């Protein structure tokens, strides 16, 4: 540990985990044997925000696609959607 405090790195973790690289802190060097066992620490707040951002981007892309159409294209897509719904409703079973 003293070698790390002085800025030297002995490479013990690099010998075991070659792609792990040089530890950034002393704590990472002490816990080098946990690298293969434990997963990454995830900040749940940031993960939720990232998920919400991705959902918003997906919705925005769909809206851009819808609002970027001409009137004829909108009518055509609505007619296709209604035809698909009628076809689906026509295949429903009547259990009564």
C-alpha cells in the first residue's frame, strides 16, 4: 500500500486482471480481488433518469415521424391501422 501512496504501482492486479488497468485509488488496489466477483456500482437515480430519457427519445422519434407526414400519408396510415383493428376484431371468438 505504501508503494501506491508514493505513486508506484506493482502491477499485482494487472497480472491477475490484465484489462483492469491501473487502480485509480488505494481503495481500488485493496479491493482488486473483488473485481471479478462483484458487479459495477450503479447509481439508481442516474439509471432512472437515463431510462426516462431513452423512453422520451423513443416517444419523440415516433411523434417526429407522425407529424412529419403529409395529410395523405396520415390518412393512409390511419386507414391501415383501422383495417388491422377490424381484422383483429373479426377473429375474436364470441364466448357468450
